[in-house]
């Protein structure tokens, strides 16, 4: 079973920040928070991951609470192409470890 | 190639037919995963290879499902005597070795998937 809970769906206006929450209250000390997204008819795409510090890359920012029980993925200026299902996953950092997906958050960006 | 390639992109099979789905991972990637994604659901893990060794097949739903990666690169997922509940998108993902110099590699790269419809 997935170790995370996410809202089923969210809307965001184009150009505005999209803030996608994720709860992972049972996360272990050696587990990272990963975010992937899946655009319609494509395979999942890696976005970002973090352990306890906030992280930022060219795609998004990841804010992890101090107790690590929840996190927020931020898309600073959402575009129509960001419409996708976003998956929050916790796992150890080894890329030999399988990904356990939940049902994710369906983000709809509207004009 | 530039990414993970899967073929065919779409497959329609009659119930009871055997099918074979192919995955070409990114060159040099030692880890290879297969996932099954039913409509409206997240991907579910099927099996994992490290080079040619199948280290985890705990997600294969039945003995009708079989995967192989004989030379540690291309992998094939075979489904025997297909049933309607096998209809899904089958995704392949590959990952590079854990370390490249001082950089830890943690990202999995997915193909576009094969959509299997059993009629």
C-alpha cells in the first residue's frame, strides 16, 4: 500500500503557483520524499526529491515540514502543460528500490 | 536511444492469446522495472531486474506472467492465456547505476508504455 495520502484533484489558474500537498505521517528516517508526474498517455516523469531540507530545481520546489510528516510540491508558475497526475512517493534513495504509487492528485491548469 | 523505448505501443489480444511486450532501456542502465497501470489507477510494481538477474518478482499477479532480461539490456514481459483483467498499460522503467562519481543516481526513467486490450 502507498504510504502517502494526497487530494484526489486540484485546479490552478495558468500563471499562478500550484501547491500540491502530501501527507506521509509514517515516513521512516531513511526514506526520501519523491514526486513524479504523469501527463496523459505518457510514462511517469521524475520531478524532484528531498530528505528533510527544502529543495528546488528547474521544474519545482519541495517544502518538507520539520517533522517530515507532510510536504508540498510547488509549481511556481503553472502552465497548461503542467496538467497531469502528480504522485508523492516515499522510499529509500536507492534506485534499485521500486516505486510504490498511490492514486495521486489530478492537477488541472485552466486558462 | 534517448529514452526508454517500449513496443508495441498498442496491442489488442483475443482472450486466451499469448502476448510479448518489449522494453529497450536506456543504454548502461542496470536496473529495469515493469509496472502495470489499470485505468484511473497509479502504476503497480510487477518485477525488477538488476542486469540479467530478476531480483524481485513479487508483484507478478499470476504464473501466467513471465519476464526475462537474458543479456542484461532488452527485457520482455510475456503474458500467457490473456484474460480481460490483464487489460492495462504496461510501463517499463530503467535506472542507472547507484553512483556516478560522487553523484547518487536516484531517478527512474519511464517509457511511454504498452496499452494492452484483451477482448
